[in-house]
C-alpha cells in the first residue's frame, strides 16, 4: 500500500470512527466533500480494500500462460543465449512459433540476466504537489549534518510548515538521533499546537523499514493522534531540503562574521535573530486558508511523559529486573506479586529515567553484587 493510499485509509477510518469530521478530512486529502462521502461509503461496503482499484489482483485478459513463458525462457537460456533481444525475438516467432510482445520479452530477459546492453530509460515524470491549504496540516522535518559553525560537524534539525513555508522550530545538535528529534517536536507543539501529519524520510528514527515500522518518535506521535507519512525520494520533501540549502547559504556566513562557535550561541542566534528577522520576512508565503489547523494540547497531557523513550522489562520471580547492565530491586506500592508483569522505563531528554507500573511511578533500588575472591 502506497503512502497516499495509507493516508487515505487512515483519514477515512478516523472519519468513520468519529475522530475527524468531513471538513478536516477534505482539507487533509485535498478532495471535494462529495469525494469524501464516496470514500466513506466505499469503506463501509468494502472495508480497507476501498483504497484499491476494482481490478486489483485480477489477472489481465492478455496474460501469457506459465507454460509458454517457461518454454520461451528455456530457449533463451539454452539455444539463443548469445542472440541480442531483437534477433532472439524474431527467432522465437519464426522458428519456434512463440509469439511474444517486445516489452514482455524484455522483462523476461531481465529476469534471467540475458540483457547484453542496458537500455537507456527516460527519467520518471514527477508532478508538482500543491501546498497544504492550512498551517498545521502537514509538517516536514529533516536533519542536515554540516560544518555549520567551528571546525567540527553538527546537525541542524528543522521543522517546516508545508502551507506557509515557515520554520516553527529548529535547533543544532551533535547528531540526528531519537531524543533530538523528540525535543524539536515537543518544542514545536508547545509553541504552535498539535499538527496533523509529519512528512519525513524513511530513516529508522521515524519508524522506516529498517526498524520494522516502529520507532519511539512514531510511538510518541501516535499518542497525540499525529500520523507519520514517509517520502519515497528527497524531492518529495523538497520544502525542508531547500530550506537547508537556504540555511547553508545564509546562516553560515552570518554566524561566521559574528564569530559564533558554540551550540548555545548558534541556537540563540538561529531562533532569536535569523528565523524571525531574516528567514520569515523573505521566504514564507501566505496559505490559501488563513485559519490555522493546529490543535491545542488538552489539559492533563504532559508532553515530557510522551516525548521520552519508553521501554519495558519483565519482573523476575524475586521482584528484580535488569536495566542498563544493572539489576534493580522493585519497591512496589501494590501488596501482591507482580512476577512476569511488565515495568515501563522512561528515559527523558535530559537522560534521567523513571520506572512505572500500571501508570504509577515505582522505585528501583540497585542490587549490589558480591565480589568474587581472586583466584
């Protein structure tokens, strides 16, 4: 299932469940109200298969039988292995009575490695995608490792609103890791509110295929109802890519003439001087719909408890668990045994951590192991 189909399925599912209204779905999918109604009707009738065309997985009427393909490939590899494609195709029709279309034959040749010369292919056509109509519908995010200041490389993690090209939050870090991305997202939400979609590359930090479609960042966003969409190419998230080019062209010399050489000074100049005075005045645009789609954070939601790394450990029979190469004893508030239960350990952005069981904080005491006698 492609990214657009996944997006359509997620949005329509939320509409049916009452988590989104049709106006929001229309804005996110950029379709008419009638189309949203048709999607909802098809979803109720066909389920998740409504995103697929009616001919999905149906065999075409002109499909060649497996026996003909097997015979042709056998002749290609054993009898006509040194013929070029055009010559071999002619011989199959004239001498063997096997009639195949050229494009089908070319695919079969590639399957068994019988292509002598790589055919020059035309570049795939890419079409311009219109901006989102409202701010807060889609945020693009990416990190740019570079020698931004000083002699050592650093990484600028930038978030950019797809609708107006504004950068709600950006910060310099040593590298693009999970906690750094969480910090950027938390500061963005604290400043603007909860957005709807995050558009990123397929890096493992965001839950790409390298991490079996799971990551701590994706888990945190899911708790806030934010969907993650993956780009299939760098051009697909061109807004944030071009913003990095702009930063490298303008921000680096600005920091050089001010002799900025530390993270604290660079982040202070970026957020307080460069973004409001230079970037926003020259590179932001006016969205087609001036109404913001950012949602306020509900009372009772602590973003610190969401944008942290959550891991689980199983309690042993003696009420201990292993964590970071250390054995800890549990001081549980409950009176009964919690053997084989899962304890949640949260590592925060300042690298402190706490343990929780059934939503309540519990204390862990390190177990001191006795020293062995020297041999």
